[in-house]
């Protein structure tokens, strides 16, 4: 059974509370400890076996962080797309030079890569 736990930072502690069983509360110093600590607390309050519980920890985070994280993920997605496009154009550029009869060493020199990498792009 999945239990949702809210983790709120208070000083040097994370205060933990189960949403399904509000009486199940605890605290930890590191967020990575939250699931194990709350599994025990929820099992006690709900009178359930610990091994039947799956804990989903939901940290309460500053809005500024969430906005920055969204921007970062969007930029990473754009970067991945741009890297893919750059690789496609590098292959086309290397093939163009190879089709013009240039040796791999010259293609490497012109493109600022090793002749081995030039051969990989052409292949």
C-alpha cells in the first residue's frame, strides 16, 4: 500500500507526516532516511506490517527552486535536441568533404577533430 509522506524542512530537521494517517509523524536529519523512518511510524499507527507499506516522500520545496528546476529541465531538453542536430550536421559536413575526395587526415584537420573521428562521421 502506498503512503504519501510530506517532508518539511524545519531548522536542521525534516519534519515528516503521513497524509493518510496524520498521527504518523517523525523527523530525520537527512531526507534519504525519511521512507524507512516513516514506514515504522505508519505501521505502528495504522497497525499494519511494515513490509506492506510503500512510502512516497514529497518534500515541500521553495517555489523559486521549482521554477529554476523547470527552466533547467527545459534547457536540458533543448540542449539534447541541439546536440543531436549538431551531430547530424557534423556527419553531413564530413561526408561532403569525403565526397570531394579529401583524405580523412585533412577532414580531421579542417573540422578540428582526429582523423579517426572523421572516419567515424563519414561511415
